[in-house]
């Protein structure tokens, strides 16, 4: 089968000596900044067929989010490669980047444009986004006046309605109040089960993963520990975490 | 280079829409806000005119307009510099969620501050009518002068954007340097006349801002032709700085997120 949507080869990402420094500090202490290298992702390779749904598990700090960020193009790999085969990609995580002074409506336009949609496409979908987000008249108020629930509702709605070929989901399956939670979960399921969409989910929720994913990748300290069938990997992972 | 052109094409609309929303939200947050875009330079013009005319006995023709042109262009430049030092941190929400070429953020500021500058040049026009300044064809140099100013500001901003990410207290340093520049640029006096020869001449040509200010005044106030060769040279230098800055950003932009 040659119909891959994502191919990752020997991906390594390090956080190294990239701490910011201040002129004042370096004038006062002339000693060298000890630069620690943290390898967040080590030599990870995998490929994901089109339409596949993969979950990523691993304890906190094992490089899951870093991997997602890299696939979304926010980090560049220090070595290795990520090939998305020209697919559009969006990263869905709690609290998408909004500009706090702007209204919800403007933020929809701006976020949409950043995701690579044309102004016209966004205009067509703005109505649906507003409706889904249930924000009502708040949509024309600055985002800074939103409650955290409203904020994440809007964030979710934008990425859910403006669909991309590849969706990266970083723990988001519960947003807002009970009613919206259910609604967003259903929407999420609908989006994920679309045959043409490739999805990667980072989650700690066993049930979510069992219900949604075709296969699971287990990251441990940045290394790929296991990848394969959902049930097998989850069982191993459960055992390991005990 | 081709990547730059493609990226600008791709994100051009975004930068315009983003700049529009920013201006709109500035207006929306208080009724008087857009008035401040005008009031601010007008008040400073009055202060400097008072000090220069009454205290230092300045004799420049059309002195208030002279100062106002200086302030309009200076405000644009200093806003660009101040904005870009912290631009990545201030846009953390965006930068850490999607990829965009980071200098697009500067482009947004270029439109925002450029718009404000044009409003204040509107006042320059009004003042010129009031003072009955004779207009010559030299006024057309307005366009290349503004373009050069924009290019130089953009180039400077790219470097500040880059180092602003890694150097925490860069903004303090920038504030001091800007203050120094403000005084030696001759916003409210004529550098070439007031500073002893030959330093005055040198300062008014080796400092791009002083030179652009001088050229602008020559072309729209005094009806003379600015130094075309030097203008072209500064435009070229601006382009080189911009090129280097953008190359630097492309090389490093993906690590910005790891630092902030």
C-alpha cells in the first residue's frame, strides 16, 4: 500500500541551549550558560495510511505534544523528516491562538486564514461556526471577555467546521458544559470517522482511544516503544503503567 | 527568495485583514482612540514648536509643519521598532499553534503603523494649506521616500524580531537607542545647520532617518529636489538589510517557539 498521508522518518527533536538570556545577566555573570540538551523525540519513524486514526499514549513529558507540533509544522525537526504529502493540517488543542482584543468573528476569519483557507471559504462557513459554538451575541465581543468555556467552544468550533485533511488532536475531547461536551464529542467522532481524513489523537482517556483509534503508538521518553493494534498496545501500556 | 515571494503571496491577505482588525479593535476599545492617532503628534508638535521657537529661537520656515513631518515619520519608525522586539512573545498564541512565516507579523504592523502615518500626513497637508506652502513637482518624491522608510523599518524590524526572542531585555536597550536616535535625527531642528560642520552634514546623511526626514522636508515643504543618489543608496541598503533579516528568520523561526 502506497497511499500514505503522513510519513515520518528518524525524527529527532531536541530542546537545546535555546534558553533566552538577558544582557544584564550576561554582564553580571560572565560564566557560561550551561546548556542542557533535552531530547524530546528520539528517532521516531512511522507512516500513517490515508484515512487512518492513530492514538498516541505515553506518560507526561514523553514527547507526545512535541511530536504533534512537529507534524503541524510549528517545530522544525533537528534531524529526520516529516512528509505530509501536501495535505492540509490543523492542530486542535485546548485554546487555539486567539487575539484577545479582537472579536470572536474576527478571530474566526484570522484563524481560518492562518489555516490556509481563503476569505471566501471562511465567510461561507462563519455562520456554521457561530451556530456550532453557541456563542450568540458574544461573537461580536472581544475574545478577552469570554469565559474559558466559551473560549474553548469557539476554538473547537473553528477547527471542527474548517476541515483539513489531517487533524492533530491534543486532548480536546471534552470542551465546555455537559451539553456541549456531548455535542463536541459527537462532532469529533463524525470528523474522525470520515474516510478521507487522517487523524492523530493524543489522549490519556482509555475509552476514547479504544473507541476511536485504528492503532496506537506508545512513546516513552521520546522513543517509540511500541506501535500497532489498539488493543495490544493499550494492554501493554496499562501493564507498564501499573 | 522564491519562498519569500510565495509566502508573502499566501499570507498577504491575512496581513491586511489582521491589520484592519487591529486598527478596528483599537478604535473600538475607546471612543477617543482614533483621535489619539492625531492628538498625539499634534500635541508633541506644539510642545517642540514652543521650545524651539521661544527657547531656542528656531528660524526654520513653516516650523510647525517642519516638526510635524518629522514626528509623523519618526513615530512610524519608532513604533515599528518597539513593536517588533516583543512581537513573537505578544503573538505567542498564534505562533505556538500554527505555522506562519514570522515576518508576516511585522508586515501586519507595517500596515497598522503605515495607516497611522498616513493619517498624520493628512494633517501635514492641512497645515500646508493653512501656511500656504507653495507646491512644486518635487512633491512626487514623497513616494520613494516613504517606500525607503518602509523598507528600512521592515529590515530593522526583522533583526529586532529575531534577537528579541533570545535576548530578554532587548527592549530596554532599544528604548535607549531610540531615544538617542530621536534626538540626533533632528525631529525639531535642522541637523545640518545646528550641529557643527562637518558633523552636522555627516549625521544628516549617514543616519537614514535624518536623511529621509531632510529629503521629505525638501521635497514637500521647500520645493527642492532631494539627493536622489543617496536616496537610492539607502533604499538599496534597506533592501539588503531586509534580505539578510528574512534569511535569518527563515533559518531560525522554528526554534522561536521552543524559547518563548
